[in-house]
């Protein structure tokens, strides 16, 4: 029996405000997770509306399914970078709105078997879809020292990326890294903890590995490129990011005035009250835009 999801949706009021779901519309929740945002959106679509919910993690789909019983939601196993092919299969040309919450569900992070958290003993996996790709342990074993250093710097902005890569290569010559705690302990011995800094020295490397294993930035770039061909003129796109690498991509996309009119000149962030109740909301940044017609579309 599935337990109720622990994850709380971030910025729920702001999502509803900027997405503005209305009866009869077709909305896509690209990252349904535990179903938190979907439960808020679906009732606003009325009996004739349609909410299409995607997730590349089958576990999250099952969790969401139990939370969305009786609501007009279609759950599909797919990465959000496949949004256009998904709409093609469903016979849908354009939709009224798209939501993508790029954060990780608490239920994923708290499951030690997934390998996302450096605070719990588990296999170094980190794959959102465990039927695809290679686990983080394989990346650590196969990449060269230079490739590892570049990965930790590019995706984690880790200042000691070269030192970390060298230590990993030295260790793997004797024994491969297979668990989260093995890697976390290596990182804590290698990365100095700045005075007054509360961030765990393992944080940035774990983030970098997770991004690389799941091609998170590549998938986001592909979603952003596809959005103008998925959202109808007048439709809305709402994206919640959780680190600067993601936010920069979203910001750049929504500044393209040939396709978008920004609804949020600056990212919307959670209030102090929400952060007290949901600490994971502290790093959330919401950007939203309306799809506008370019000259070619106006002529056709």
C-alpha cells in the first residue's frame, strides 16, 4: 500500500495565479511528482477540461495516481523533453498552459534506495528512471579525472572540483565508490568547510552528479525549445527552478520577445511564512510568460 506523499508543492498560490487554469482548457503538468500541483489545477478545469500529467519516474506516477482519484488527470510516463511527441500521440496541436516544477520530490530524496541524498546510506544510483541510463557509480568509475573535474565545476560550481576528481580517481584504483555515504565521507575529507558556512561539503558534487546522470539541463533546454510549438498564442508557461543553472536558461528563454511576453520580470520566490512550513521552498524561483504571436504566425 502506498503511503501518502510527504512532498508539499511549492508556491501553490503563485502557480495558480500565473498559470490561470480555466474550465475547458488543456493544461500539462510536466513534472507531476506526488500530484500536489495537479490536485490544485485539475478542479479548475471543470468537466470539459483536461490535465495531462507527465513524470519520468514511474514511482512518482503511482504515488500521484493515488492522490488524484476522481480528478480529470491523464498520467503518462515520459520525460518533459518529450512534450511535443506526447502531444502528437494524443492528437493535440497546442495547449493552454504548461507547468514544470524542476525540483525533486521529498519522497524521492528521502528514499535511501534512490541514492539522491548524502545524508542516508544507499546505492550511488541517482537515476529518475531506473530503467534508463547508467547510475552515478558508473559515471564515477568511467570518467577521466579531467572529465570529473569539469562535471563538478560546470554542474555543481564546486571550487575544489580538481581536488575532488583527483581523490576519486586515486580511490577507485583500489576500490570503486558504490554508496552515498562512501562518496559523502570522501567529499567531507576533501572539501574544506568554510567558516560560518552550514552547507555540507558533499552538496555541490551530489548536485552535479544528479544533473549529469539525468541530463537535467539538456532536458530543460529541449523543453524550452519545444514550448513555442506546444503552447497556443495566449497560453501560459510557468517554470519553477531551484538553482541558478536552471534559472538562467528559463530567464533567457522568456526574454525572447518573438515568442514570449514575461509575466515575471524577476523570479517569484516563497514568502517567509511558506518557507517556515516548507523549507524546500527557500530556493524555488518561479518565472512565467504568455505565448505571443510572431509575424509569421499572424500571417498564417
